[in-house]
């Protein structure tokens, strides 16, 4: 949990630094831009709906660095406020959500593992392999930073989701079928990250994001080892209406 907290702290600091170094703008000057010919200002001023597909690739960190992930889905969001001026943090609040009908978690193959407990050494079988499931993230709070750029819209977000897998995840000590034990098919996924929309033309953007994601069952299973932290790289394409 300590490593996870440190990673999320890094994401927060990166988000604060991001607009200041690359895309920060004086609020009044940015608002004065004519939306005509400026794809970023056009969707910002209209508070346009946005939706589109995305794919996600990720890897665990720390003691889960041999865990890999591949996800794909659709995202829907809408800015809810006008531009709020707060110096380098000026921007617009957005609410969204996504659904991932394809959720794959790749873990080491099933194997026997030796444990030391109260001075005794014993060996037990550990599950593993490829885990399949679906994920729903109904809460995405995103802050779109105010920018002078006509092409690039940077953002920072915090989100929370739910993951269902067809087998208990993450893999743990195997138990006889039909008996209680192990982890859970239900897991929660609090997360935070940064990213950009790059407008290739009006109302169309290619999206790139990096998220830190924590996966755990909140003790819904008998064991809750979780995946304290993973780094997820997301690429998508957004339509704006």
C-alpha cells in the first residue's frame, strides 16, 4: 500500500507540473480566443459531449511486476462547468464514465509455491494464467486545463471502477471447488492519471493517457492480496458532439 500511495502522489505532482511547463495560459487571453478555427476552444466553449473507443495496456509494479493487462472499451463524458480561473490550474470540470467489455489480466502460470509459517515450511498450489472479465468505471472526475493550444487539450483525472472476472482474481492459494477461500471475482479499481487530447481536425481527437490503477476486492474474498499499483497506458479516439 505504501508503494501505491507513493505512485499516486507522483501522479498528482505530475498533473500539477504538466500544464505549468507545456500548456498553461493566461485565463483571460485563452477565453478571448475565437472558437472558429480553434478545435480546442470550440468544444470547450460548447461543453461538447465526447465519446469514443480506447485500448489499454498495463503492467503491475512492485511485487506485481510480472502481471500484465490488456483492456478495451468505450468512454462517454461531458464538461459540466464553464472555464474556472485559478491561475495555472484554470480549467473546466468534466464528468464521465467508461465500460470495458474486454478485460484481460495476464499472470504467471499456475505453480507450486513454498511458504514459511511459524517455523514450518510447506508447499501449496497457486493459481495463475490469463484472467478474463469486464469492467465498469461509472465515476471519472476530470479536470481539463485551460490552454492556448489549438490542437492539444491536457487533463488530469481521478476515477473509480468495478471489475468482474470469470475466476477469482488475483491468483492465490487454490482451494477445492465449492469450498470458501481464495480471493474474489469482484474487485474495485480506484485510479488517477494524466493525458491529452490531440485534435486531428474539428471535433475529432486522438487521445493518450497514463493512469495509476489499484485493484483489490476490499476483502470481499477470504484473501485480499490485490494489485497495489499498476501503470496503464491508454490510447483512444474521441468524437465530439
